[in-house]
């Protein structure tokens, strides 16, 4: 299947993930054995030489591509950029730190092929779990998910997951990019494209294998700001529709 046009493009946003990618990329390709696929690593000028490691991987494996950016532009913007560059009809975004298990990819792809526009690798769906994650981070994850779901009127249990498989157009043609500098692209997609069919696939989310977490206290502020902007966007859209109906 290596010579076939890709059916699935796996987008991996990275910043200082050199060690992890040497493990992750072979696992992705192994999990997708028999599936026409590609792996797009979107690197934000990592000082640890992540881009060089990806170039080395790409020389040995033609299904690996590097999208190199000039600065640290944010995980969500990397997801959008990867989707725009993707050749597959389906795109999966997953973390580069081994928090997400590539073995979930075939099941998530199957749900998409059955009709789901978006398949969420969900920590909070029945059967999902957090592994080796501190009690503090568990509590923060539960609270922030609840608030994000409530403020945006969403039904999915895990609206802040970074493990998402969807039709390429869902990301590439997203109507807003408010989350670009942050992490919460899924929340933005679900809040602005409510017509989408969403399925959740339970996953075991594991704490990162190597390196340091990108999470900061600023995330709470960014999430609140994103929710406010999404609310304002929905209000403006309703007002425009109201004027059209008159």
C-alpha cells in the first residue's frame, strides 16, 4: 500500500519530540498496515532537532513528510496546517509524545468509514481512562471538559481531546481558527460545525513518555477566551440569519 494514494493522513504536531518520534512513527505505520496512509509531522522549529529526525525518517520511509514552520505557532494551527497539506480523505491528529496509542487508529478509521464525520479518541467515554496521570491533572481535565461542554452546549464527553480522526474537510475548511495559538481545535470544530456526526472511541490516555509537558497555567485563560469568542461567533451568526429571514 506504500505506493497508493493515502486514504488516511496522520498529522503529528511537534515541539521538541525528537526522541518520541523515533518510537511513534513506526508504531503508526505498523498499526495502519494494509491502509494507504501518510504521516505528516508539523514541527514548530524545535530546538532539539526534531525536524532533522523527521528528515531521517522520511529518507527511509516515503510515507513520512515534514511540514516545518518558522516558530512556535501552536498545536491547533499545526492541526489545521497539516489538514490543508494532507493528501488523504481522512485526517487524524494525534500527540507526538506517545500519550495516544496508534493501535486505536484502525477502529477510529472504521467508525469514520461507517458515517461519522468526527471520531474523538475519548478519555471520558465509557471504557476510556487516564493512565499515570496525577490526581491534580485528572481533576483539572474533568472540570475543564465539563465547563467547555456546558458553555458551548455540546454532547460529546471529551471536547478537549487532542486525538481526533475526521474527514479532511472538517479541519481544512473550518469556518474559524480562533484556537490556532492554543490546543483546543476539537472544541472549536464541534462548536462551529454542529451538523457533524460525532462518535467517541474510548482510549487510554497516558502521560507523556519522554520530555516535558507543554501544559501551562495559561491554558485556563486561553480556554475561557476561546469559549467567549465561540459564543460571540454563534451570536453574530444568529443575528445575520435573523436579518436574512426578515
